[in-house]
């Protein structure tokens, strides 16, 4: 799908929490999340970030988190950073996203 300057794409926050609907609109594939324990002594305290492996749009890690308890929590926090970057990119391309509850 190619978006024009006055595109208006209405997507719900619930569906976009993982950004799955927005990736193809922006011409991206899903990022890789690299979440790792900081120390073998504390395997539940993790740090990480998300990377778009083959995208020159995002050459650096997104949503970097440190010292988060649990992999799931860390991934969710990373996803917030990814969502912000994707939302900013969509806006810069003239794609409006209405955040609404289902």
C-alpha cells in the first residue's frame, strides 16, 4: 500500500500495540528483539532493544531498556519505543493514525 500526502488510516491501539498492522504500510518487517539478562546471578533482570535488521531507516536500536524485571516486561517497554518511532515515521509520511479504544 502506498500512502499519499492526505492519507488517513484508521487503526486501533489494541491492534497496533505490537505494530503488526503498521509494518507493511511503512514497508517494514517486524523488528528483532534482543532481550538478555544482565548477569547469570540475576537472570530475571534484563536489558534489551529492538532492531530492524534490514532497514536503513532505523540503523540504531529502538526502545532500549535497562534493568527491567522479566523478559515480557522488557519486550513490552521496547515495543513502546518501537511504536513511537513508527508513529513518527508514519506522521512524517502523511499517514494519520487515530488512536482509539475498541
